[in-house]
C-alpha cells in the first residue's frame, strides 16, 4: 500500500490502509489540533530522522485498567513504598528524562526538540499528563501521555531507580481507573508492559473502543 503524505489538511487516511508494520503517513506537524485528530483515530506520531511518521499498528497493545497485573513482590513493595507518587508535578522534567534515558533496544530517541515542545504545549492545554515517582525530593521515574475522554494514550516512560517507573505506572493506572478511564493505549508490545497485564487486540477492535470512549471530541 502507498504511504500517504500529509501536508496542510488535518485529515488522516483510514487506518486500515496502513502498511503491515503500522506506518500510515508521513509529514504534517505536531500542532495540538493535529495531535488530537490523530489520537482520536488511533494514530500516533514517531520520528525517524527529520520526518514525522504516523502509525497505527495492528494488532494494538492495550491495558484495560481492571486487568492490571501486580506481581507479589511488587505488591509487597507497594505496602512500604520506597517512592512518593505524584501526578503532573514535573511534566517537562518527565518528558525530558524520557528523551535522555538510554535504552538497550534503541540506538537513539524519537523524542526530538519538536516533540518535547509539542507535548509540553499539550500539557499546558490540559491534554498531556505525567505520573511520577520521587525519592527524597528527586524525580527517579515516570511516564507521560495524552488523555482524551475515557482513554489514556501512553507515550514513554523512564526509570533511574529499580521499579520506579513500574511504581508510577501502577499507581497511575489505579488513579485513572478511579476517574473512569477504561482503556490505556500502550501502542506497541513490550515484555515489561505484558507483565503488567497489557495484551494485544485487533486494530479494528481498538478503533471501535475509541469511538465509544473518546468523548472529548
């Protein structure tokens, strides 16, 4: 299938036209209105070099908050936590740490200057949120993403201390569930996410869920 080029228009091609790896389109920008339009349709951006690539993989990795799986050892850790949990205390620091952290499976980072600025702007507008783990006043782990309606679209996480990102993630999932969030988009599968209860569902099912749960359109 062809890879679509996005220019000025805000519309995206239907997600079923994506390549087998999920690549749907290239180009455009990261303005809040375009990002919201993308997330509403189950599409997310990912940089490769200087180009913005738009993705909608099939199947999709998701976590239903009620299916959160907490290991026995982590349950014990949560009873006497080594960290303090916070939400949106330091969003800009969280995304910057996600950008700077070195990952074994990646040569670099997709979080460019433009991405960092765009998601900080989304945070200022109330669309992007961070969940954080603090220890003795230091930010040691966390994650960030976009919330629309009853869906949280996870973007990236980092950890500078053992179990810090897992601590932030588990506490945030519990908080989101309490606030009525019914779906957490994990985008792509990782063993770490699977260990926490995430699973793969067909893209068609994911898009159908979005149509019912993304209510802030």
